[in-house]
C-alpha cells in the first residue's frame, strides 16, 4: 500500500489484486488501509504541530525507525540526539 502513503489519489482497485492473491479478504484489506491512513494522519499531525520524540524515547525510536529517521525528525523540530548516525 505504498501508493496509499505517497499518492493516495492514485489508488485504484488494481492495488487490491496482489493483496487478494496473498489471500487477504475485504476486512483484512480494510484493516491495512485504516492502519496506513491512521499512521499518515498521526505523522502529519505531529509534523504540523512540531511534536518531537522525548529524549527518554530516543533509544526506542532509533530501534523502531533507525537513526537516520530519528535524526531527520529531531532536526525538523530543532533538536538532536547528539549521537552520530
């Protein structure tokens, strides 16, 4: 569902074909779309309001998303972990 993230207006039923081929039903496809949409919304909300990861969460964020992504996020908010990527 990469297209849903990057170009949501271009999503067509064709994106469902590989999901159905993998054995997913309508409910499972809906779940994927809802989760991807929720993440996109929350990321835009956090970015738009300047929410950043608290320092006590940096290690977890680095594990989940990688150092490069964490540093990019913190740079947007004007902060740094101080740890080289």
